[in-house]
C-alpha cells in the first residue's frame, strides 16, 4: 500500500491535489481514523495544514481547514516532530502532556507525527491518528517513515515544478511587455505600456 500511495504521489505535480490524494489513500489503506499533512512555511516558522484525509462519509470529507501550528509550540506532537526531526507517537493521547486536541477529531486515541525531510530541509509533517489505544508500533513507525520519505520527494518535485512554472510565466510576461514596448513609437506610449502591463 505504501507503493500505491508513492506511485500516486509521484505522478501528480499539483501540490494540493497530490497531498489530498496521499492523505486520503493513507487513511483508507491503513484503516486510520484520520491522516493529514502540514507543510512548513519558512517565512512564518509555522506548520500549515495542507491536506486532511477524513474517514469515508465524514461530514468534513473533502475539506482541509486552515490550521497553523507555530514550530515552537510545546503542546503539539506535530510541532515536536518538526523540531526534533524525529517520529513522535503517543499510544494514549489523553495521557500525553504535549498533545494538542483537535475538536473536529474527538475520537483520537493514538497519534503519530512523522517529519517530512529532504537532506536537512524540513518540508512538513505527516500526521496519522487512530481511534484505538496502542494503535502504533515500531514497525508502524518504519512504514510511515518510508511513506513520509516518498511524500517528501514528491512534495519537493511538485514545489520545484511550481517554481519553474512561475519563472516561465514571469519570463513570458516580460517578453510580451518587451515586444509591446519595442513596437511603441513615442516615449509616452512606452511609459503607458510599462505602467499598464506592470
């Protein structure tokens, strides 16, 4: 099932669609209560929810929310996984001081947060939740680390693609402006074109 999720993630270059597919497949394939991905925003030093994988038929299915967790936040397994760059799991969240409850997920009993890392760069966190106590083992951690590695690669590729697309669009726009300016016959026309286009 990790291979299937990996295949789906590697084929989709739209970041939002790719992450939405990954979390939904992760939730379904592993029979989880919930799965979601946070991406790390270096500018705000926060982890921002990017995609939520709800159980089939859940009233929130297809929505992803706007949650942001500061990297420094103590009460959050997600933030702790990002800070330590290590897998963090709690097999009884109600006994965990550093657990941050989510009112939309009242049945969470166990949670595992796995950092998404390429080299020394933090991309985000994959977070999975179960409605069973003692749901996650060391073997599970290995599976989700493998999955997180695949998602990290796909996320980096999608981000690179998005950046190259933006660059190509900017260059195309500059070419169009340049052509219009070159065809202008007066200084006033040049200034008008530059002001309007920019």
